[in-house]
C-alpha cells in the first residue's frame, strides 16, 4: 500500500481559479456588449465576432502545430483575443479582413513573442492598429446604428462616429448623451454601449479578474484633462472606444504592470495620450495608440513600481 | 496595531476535528525516535541496545547549545540505534524502542527546582521542548535573552492558520490552565510586560475562553486575528500585533518580540508542574483518505501507519501523506515515518486530492504578487531565476521569502512558485558568495599593489 | 575558396541584407516598388564593383590610420559619376530613388565590403566578391519589393493585377509592413541555412565598419566576438 505514493512540493492545496476560468469570466463579461452590438448593428455582428474568434483559435492551433509546441487553445485566451478584436471593428468590415486581423493578433503579436504571458503588447489593440493601416477605408466606414431608443434627439443615427463628428466640429448632428450611454450611435461593434461595458466591468471586478486601478484612473484622467482643455468631459468618456479600451484592453495581464501603482501610472499615461490624440492629433480616436504606447513603456513602469519587500534592508551607498 | 493588513490567501479551513476532545491511542509496538527533530545539532543517544527504559526517561542528551534532549514516551527495551532515511532525505540516527505496554514511569521524573531566571531556563532546556508549532527551534535557546528589557511583547501563537489542523485549538480548550500557568512563568521569570494571545477568529470559543481567563489581568490581552492564511507565520503575527516588521536576516527579538506557540507554552508549564518532559504530542489526523478523522495523543516516535490504523484505517488508498498542513507540509514516501516533536498533524489524501495540478504558462496576472504577505514578487523572481540573474534576485530580496505557499496557492497557472523561490535562494546565495569572493580578490590585489608601491617609494 | 564560391556566397550564405544585415535603410526605403528596387540594386552594384576594385588596387598604398576617409572619397567619386549618369539617362529613376541615390555613399554594404574584403584581397577576388554581393543585394531588393508591391498595391512593376485590386493590404507599402517582410525574409534565410547544416559564421567585431569607434571592439580580444 505504501508504494506509489505521490511525493510533491508544497502547497498541496490550490485555489480553484485557473487560466481557463479567468478567460471564461472575461467572455461572460463581454456578453452584454455582444448583445448590444447585435441590437444596434444587426445579425452581421454575430458573423464578425464568430469569424474573428474562429480565425484566432485556428491560427493559434496551426502555429503551435507547425512549431511543435503544446496546444494552448484550451485556455480560451485566443477566443478572448478574437472577440475583443471583433469589438474593435466596424460591422461592415469584410470578413476576410477580420480573419486576417485575428491571425495577425495571435501569430504575430502573441505567439511570435512567446505565447500567453510573454506578449509585450495587447494583441487585439495592435491588430486593430495594423488593420487600420492595412485597410484604411474599410476600417473607417461606419454604419448607422439601429434606432432602438427613441429619445427625440436630433438625427441620432448618422454614419459618422460621435468622435468623428466632434473632430469635424459638427455639433448639430451629435447624438444625445442617452444615446451614447445605451449605444445607439455609429462606431465599432463593442465600443458604443457604455451601459453594456459597465455591466462587464462590474462582473470583472466582483470576480477579482481585474483590479479597479487602471480603468478608473484611465477614464478619470480623460475626464479631467478634457474638462481642463474645455471640451465636454462626459461626452468624451461615453464616446469612442475609451470604456472598451479602459475596461478590457488596458487590463490585459501580460502587457500591463502587475502592481497597483504601476497600473495607476499606466492609466494616467494612457489617459493623457488619449486626450492629446483626440483633441490635437490627426486621428479622431486615440485609445488604441495610447494603449500600445503604454504597453511599450510597461517594462519601465514595472521597474519603477516594484513592490518593496517588507523588512528589506537597503545598504547605504558609499559603504566601502 | 498594524498600519495595514498584510496579504494572504483564504485557504479553506476544513477544521473537521475541532469539536471533539483528543483521544489517547494505545502504545504502539515499536517507537522509532530520530535524534534530530529540532533545528540545531542532533541529540546524542544516552542508551544502548538492550537497555530498559521507562516513561519520561532521557534517552538522548542535547548535542550542543542549540539542541534539545529527547525523552521516551513508552517503557520497553532499546532494540537498536541505526540511521534511518528521514523525509528530508538525510540519514538520521534513530533509537528503536520495543515497547512492553507497561508504561512504567521513570524515577527521574520529578518537578524541577525553579527559583530564578537561570533555573527556569535550565528547566525549559531539560524539558526537551522545542517549537511545537512546527518549526522545532529549541525553546530554551529562544528564551535565553541576555537583556530582559529587550522583550517588549511575548506573543502566544494560537492562530493555527493551516487547513485541517486543530491540535492547537484543542490545547487551548483542554489545557487552558496549563497555558495560563505558562503565562505566569513568563511574567515571573522573564519579567514580560505585555503578553498577547493571537487567535484567529474562526476559533470563537478559544477567543472567548481566553478573554474570560485573562479578564482583569494587567499586561495580558487577547487579539482576534482575521482568518487569513498565514496569520500564524512569525513575521505576520509580529506585524499584526506590534506593527513592526522583522528586518531581513534579523530575529524577532530585534523588534522586541518573542513568539511562542500555545502548545509549546503548555508543555513547558506541564514540565515545571509535574516534571514530565515532552514525550507525547496531540496530532490531528485528517484528509480525504482517513476513515475517522480525529485528534490523537501519541507518544513521540509512533510510526504514522499505527496512528492511521487507530483512526479506523483508510477508506480510500492513500496517495499522498503529509507531515503538517497542506500549505507548508512535507509529503512523505512511506507510512513508516514517525511522529516527531514538531509534528502537529498527519494528513492522508486519496488519489483525487493527491494529484499535483498540471502547470501552464505564467499569464502575468499578478495574483501571486497580490497574495504575498511579505510584498515579494514571485512572478518576477521566477523570471530572474530562469535567467539565472543573481543581481535581480538580490533586488527582489528572495531571501525574505518564508515559503508560506500563498503565491502557489493563488496562481491560476498552477506554477510551483514556492519551489522556484527555494531554488532561487540558492542561486542568490551562490551569486552573493561569488561577488564577495571577487571583492576580496580585488581588495587583495589592491593591497598587494599598494604594498609594492610602498616598497618602491 | 573558389571563384564561384566567392561569387555565390553573396547570394544566400553571406547575403549582405539578410545575413550581414547591412544596408537596411535603402532596402526598406526603395522596396515599395519593384522597378525602384531593381534600379537601386543596379546602381549600388555598379558603385560596389568600382569601389571594391579601386580600394583593392590601392590597398597597399592607403595608410591604415586614414583608410576610412580615403574609402569614402573613392566611393563618393563613383557615386557622383553614377548619379550624373542616372540623372542624364534615367531621370524617372532619379526621381523615384530621390535622396537614396547619393546616400549610396554611406551604404554600409559598400563600406563594409571595403573593410571586410577589398582591403585584404586581390583586385580579381574583390571584383568577384562585389559582383556576388551586388547580385545578392539586388535579388533581395527584388524579392522584398515584389512581395510589398503585390500585397500592398496589388501591382507588379507598376502593372495592376486585376483580381488583387480589392484585396490590397496597404500596410505592406508602409514602414511596418516593410520591417515585417524584412524579418520574415531573414527568418526564411536562417531556415535555409539551418537546413543546409551550415551554422552561421561568427564574423566577429573585426569585420564591422564601426569596430574602432565602438567601445565593444575590445571584447574581440577576450574571445567574445559579435555574432553575425
């Protein structure tokens, strides 16, 4: 009876959380935004999301097969990347472009750099930027949202995004704040509905998948800086991809700092860059670029914000 | 008292055996008593094969200053003294005693003469008591404080933060009077001004009992601790009680604290009162493979398999057996291993609980960093270790790690972070020694150069 | 090394752009259109031929301490001649290459081959080496430009490819696409070399044109040369 007993290192009991569960919770948190995208943009939203998710999983599987590495598609991280990328695309994007973008996100941004946990940049955001440069017209062709809520606001469903209209100075055609909050405006699939994204935020917070630091500091920074500049801060935080980026992209584990203060600095920097690009830059939306820029700064931020071990003794310099 | 709450993890409590009083098991057929059950020099056997021994008789004397004598908990004949492969991997000289079941008490057992600090410390030394919370540090050495004014607080550790283990809980409920006698001894001989009982709030009966017992007593208080593993860890306990963190490489006494386990204190009080040294332990037997989990009082040296048999045997094939709790316990290769002085639980798990999880890639989620009570960064330590970067390991202070297991517990990728930390400590030590050797070489070269210049000048 | 070996090494084994990683700037800049790429390759090859021959002929005359300025003067002379010829006989190419034509003066391939090969070998060998390197450079430019033009603009040599017009990936003609294709080609060449079983030669710091200026040149003496 006493042979073949297992001898292993402590601890011998582990928490129930696994990588797969974390990814599953993120997917559940994205369901409200998915539902909103179907309501406002129609059934094609399902096709875009499905194509992106499948392309991501297939490209990860093929890459790992070719490079003879163990298959990691079971941890659902490719699905999450695919869905998040889809939420960054307009509903009219040709499906082959969406699939190509997913492949770039998984193979180039994630796998070529070492796979999960080793990518230095957010795969979905970087792929979105690549697609913006690769297919400029397709990525900036916006479809009007389905009119679900009748609020009587002037022309709530034009073809340009709220940020595009703000950048062009056409304030007359802007959707009202309630349209922005519920998501009845033109834009990318997952970014329009603030309500759906906030529900997702609460789900992620309550399950402990993300901490509050990055999203809150990011959005607050944009709010404060746009207000200081003289723009409408509430409109700014409800428009564009800010909430989607702050809640789901800027909280990606491997490309952002892992300590509380690091996350605060990340949110602060991203907020400042987003505001600058939105107000003074050439692009109407700056969230993806600011997240990518902060991703690149993350190793330095991590260096500055390393936890101080309790009880550590720092040797005074010059003690030789 | 603490400025902030230290992190930890909510390990499942599973205190299945807390409600029932411990049961004394019949004397086993053979006792196997290793000579090294404590930190420090192994004890030296005083008996030879063929000698008859009685309960409470000294069979080994302390092997040095940091050491402890060993007594037998059963009467019988010494069968042999030979090296046995212990769970740590080393061969430890072990005294085998064939018991006769008579349990005749030795004549040498008599209450010691305790009149002042020195005689008290001698008594503690002679009692054979070591840290019974699991660490096994000779208590006499811990209490041998040169300057009594250095002691600001003595903390009595009743936290028992590990899952399953309830032996300290039973000590606090059943031997509360002995613990209070121990408190009195500390106040009298060590002139301790402040004694704090640290008890986790998942033991409300213990907290209530000691609050009643210490009511009105000056200098003694009861502090309820959150049920967050590892409240019983020395550094965490001291921080939560005094607000001070023990600096790296230093002892608790350097921040004015001494931590002593409640069972250790009870054992000292028992010796001073009755003269019976440390010969038996109350051990929690639990786990998914054990038929009747309970607390058992066993003589030190009882083989594990006898204890498990007393608890009804196994209801499923035991695939993993631990000394201690699941967070920091050591898994053993066979059931012949004996109950040691520092053992307060043995756990047996069935196949489902025994399989270690498959490790996957680190996703840099930072849960290990959030969980570490000492604010270390296990994810970064693992990266530095894999790169063999001694300088970074020094920056990350991996030497502070107390190997509590919070990081591995929290990790969703099921990575063996504690093991990595242990190995990283070795890498750091090698790096620091190489650095020191190089510095000394450089210094020697400088001095030789200076000597030459002085010669030619 | 046989003369043929000397020539072919510049094509894959010691390809100046993909293995020695020299001359990346003009490579990335002029590989947006295949016609420009061929023009650039040809111009650089001519300059390389002439400069290698001249430097090799003068290798015993030029003092070691002033060799770099001397090489630059020689190379600049040849580039000026080539630039005047291109301006006269192929003005559209001059427009297309723009600043990159005179920048051939500081093209690392030319200076690099002068340092690594021409100043140690005979004129004949240097000419063959230059030819090999030039062909390798042009071929690389051709391949890169073809990929970038076909995927990025749906055309080749300026002629639009009908079924690719709706599938243009404009990022390929921009800098990120250029770097990406560059990286992929280096990976392909590495794979070919690995398959052939020929390990990458460690060329050491000595062969780098900046060896003297760079502080790490001394690490060569400790046996830690830079890997090519």
